[in-house]
C-alpha cells in the first residue's frame, strides 16, 4: 500500500506520554502515514522531585519537544494539553486536538471512600495547587501533602500501607500457626493441622497464593518505602484510563462542576510549525471539533487571567448545542477565598466570549487571588 509519507512525532519518554503518542500514531497510521516516534527527555523529566508548579512558565514538559519542531528535527510534538503554556512561539500552531478523554478528577482510596466520608485529618496526596485548594475549600479538616512521581508510582504509594499491613498480618498468622504446632510437637501433626484450621477463616489462601494473585503494581507497592502514608490521592481520570490502571484502584469521580478540572485536562495537543505541510496534514485527521471548541474556551480563560501554573485555577467547558457552558473557579492557595462563576457562551463567538468571561472574573477579584499566589510563589 502506498503511504502518504513519514511524520516524525516528538514525545516524552514516560509510559503515559508514550501511550498518548501511540494513540496519535495509530490515528495517523490509519490514514496511511508512516509514523516515527522520537523520545525526548525534558527538564520536567530530569527534575523528578520538584513540584510542577515551581517550574512555572518554563513549560518543562513542553518546551524541549517544541524546540525539536522549530529546529526541524521532527514534524510535530505530542503534549498533554494541560501542561502547555498559554503563550507559545508564534511559529507554532496546535495542529490537532483529538477527541478528549474524561476531564474529571478522581479521588482514589483503598476502599472507595467518598470525599465527604474521609475522617478528619486524613492525608490526601496531590502536587496540584488547584486540587489542593479545592480539597481544602471542601474539607478544610483534611491534610493535603505533596505527591510526586508518575501515575504508577502515585498509585503504589496509595496502595502500599494497606498491602504491607495485610502482608504483615498474614506473616504473623502463619508464624503463630506454625509456632503452635511446634509447641505441641509431642502430639504429632494434629496440633499443627488444628492451628492451620483456626487461621483459615481469616485467610483462606496461603501467603504464596495471595502474592501470586496480586497485580504487578500491587507487588511493587509491597516493596515501596514510604515517607508519607496517604489515605487518599487525587489524579486525572484520563491519565488512569490511558495507563490502563483504573481496574487496580477504588475511586470516586469528582463532579467537574465543583472539582473544576485544569484547562485542557484530558486532552492531547499536537503542535507543528505554522508554515509547514505537517500542520495541514495533521489537522483533518486528528482534530475533533467539539474538543477544539471546549479546550479553546478553557485555555482562553486561563490566558486572559494569566495564572498559568502559579495559581489554583480550574476551568471546564462543555459544548451544549448553540452554547458552551463554562465553569471557572479561582481560589487562594489555602482554599479559603475564591471567585467562581458559570456562563453559557455562544459557540459562534466562543473565544471572544471566553475572554469576556475571564475579564468579569478578574473584576470580581480573581486578579487579586492570582497576584497573591504569584507573590507567594516568588518568595
């Protein structure tokens, strides 16, 4: 079969980034393009223990990839849209926005506990300023701690305490059963058999059988050393779905109208040179009109507010007929103050209407909250 040419796509080398890039590759391959994925290490990958918001406008996960595009080393770059700065080189365009996964956040716990049912003082993990502020706004009695690492690592940190505790209980039960048998050695095997029978109601499987039944991510959790034990963590649903990890965890989906997602969350953006053929080749294959409209509204509000990664800002848009229903929350970093609003924006002028929506939020005090967050970040 004759191909339409080869496109080189830059991507980060993390498992999630590669999965995202693979979905773009497959969509283009279906239209007879040959695709080469080029892995690029970014500053965000190198500084693994630094919170993302401290990297600010550097665009740690984006800039290195887009530089390869501008230099002509690759034809396009695949990004998580929520990581992209709202201001970029004029020589680049977002050539394609595939259909978005869920934009929602998930609350993950070992047993599926709802946010309102977490005990006071529970430790919740997130490295997102937005999630932290929204959690504290809803539950100021929670303790929100930084959570670092890729998606797999974060889930391992959540699962580790309960799995390690269960492993210890099984080891102790097994030790007790064998110890009882040793003490009654004069009576033969019957005492040991009795001890095993007594332990059976609590653990129907042996330690080996239990371990063999664990998923690989659970086995890694068993071996993980923890600085912080989390009762819950908050992650994006889209990342968990793309990583194929949802079936390993108990979760509750947080309502996007209240736990307002980051602008562009769940969406992929493919950037290319504005003056090159790849942009024209990619757009008709990848671009999903609904997702393009919704993410344009979200990123326009963010760009007009100017908060970037420094302030707790959530913006979520949903196309509904002739209107785009937009919800925004701008909070103080401690969640004690906020400016929030929803508005139906005409789809025919959604970008201009989003800018007006942002201006209204700013006049109502969002600017002050963002300035305060910026001052705190610079201290």
